C-alpha cells in the first residue's frame, strides 16, 4: 500500500499523484471518466483535482461538467469520505472573479454539482489582483467556518499576493492557505522556482503542480516526425522545438531505461521529489494511460538521476 503524504499544515493525507479532472466531460465522457476514477481509487489513489470552470471551453459545454461527473461518481460509489476533492473558483462563466459574493455563490454551485456538503480543498483558480486579499480571505474563511470548505489554497498567484494573503490570515486569525497549485514541470520551472517556491517552503505550503507532464510532452510520445492524436498536441509539440525540450527528453530516456519505467513516470518522480511538492497533478482520458501516472508512487530516483534531470532542464 502506497504511503500517503501530508498536505502542508492541513490534516489531509493524499496519494502522491493527484488525478486531474480537467478531461471529465471534455475528452473523456461519463463512462470513461467513471472507469478512470475507479481504476485510480482501486490503486490506492484518493486525491482528485477539478475546477468549477472545467470544461467550459469545449463546444456545447457551460462549465461545471467535470464536477457534475465527479459528483455522480461519488454518489454511485458511496465513497465521499475516502476521496479528497479539490476544486477551484474564479473562472466559471457565471461566477467570474474573486469578490466575496462570487466566491460564496460559486462554492454553493460547486457543492450542488459535486453532490456533497463539503469541499476538502478549495483553490482560488486565478488571482484577481484588483480584489483586496482581505476580501478574498474573508469570504474563504466564512466558507470554512460554515463547514462548506475544509481547507483553502491558491493557484496562479504572485509571491507578493500570496505573502499578503498569508500575513492577513495570520494577523486576523482567519483560514490560511495550506497549498499552492503552480504551473511546474521539467520544461517549465521558471514561474515557480525562486520567490514562490521560497515562500511556500518558508510557510510550510504544499505544492500541487499542474501541467506536470507539460500537456503530454513529458510522456515521451512527442518525437520528431511523430503524429499524436490529442486535443493538447499543439501545446506539447512546442517543447519539441526547444533545446531544453530535447535535452530533457534525452535525460528522461536514459533514466527510464535504467528503471524499465515509462518516461512519464520518471518525469513525475522528478517533480514529486522537488522541494515543497506533495503531489503532481496528471490526468488520464483512458484506464490504459493510468499505470504510467500511478507509477510515481513506487519509483524512487537516485540523487544522481535527479541531478541529471535537473541539469538537463536548467
């Protein structure tokens, strides 16, 4: 049984891979989504990441599709208390932004779609710098006090705004962020490493990185001349054209061969070993894609291998 990891200063204990729910109701229909969720939890997984906006960008969708599917699955399986559910606020077409009224209304809408009376981890999806941190934290604290949210977190936020939020929470004795969801992976290190990572480390926050596999590039399936049928192919292919991307693939191939492991598992294992990182997020459209992701729980890279990958991605 894979040991769970403590999520920052919270009482949540999570599997070292968070299952991304962005594909539910987009590239995975309800039946496929249920199959992936069943396989993930059967393997010991307990941490599912979604957002109220998923997947408003897909034709015919209005936002909330992912939460709705997840809610139906939780209802049918009767396993709500076994799963740590993370969702986010600020991007749903009907609940844009982070003013207090929007946060509270969006949370209620998410609870309805998820078919539950509490959210384990509630993120501000994209910071809205023109809204004072006092208003955002105040609204989130009300949700915590009402029992609708257990813990709060932030995604896509600057170090300055994160610091101001933490200081306000501490000064006023209000709910405090326990986790951070940054864009972070082997080919995208610049936004997180430095000020944000240092602040997360000093404040004891858990990092739960998104785009952990760089839109699929770090699975190794994108190679010169390869045609990949994926909704995210364009984003992934962009990395192929960079020197960093080429160096990272070469290093990943070497380490993967040494372990007889998929390239994706190695990329996730590097991320899971980084300072502050508790659980990378990765999504699977099909059950067949899951083993390479779940393997992160059992793959331990040597200090030399970690250094090789860090150097290649510098």
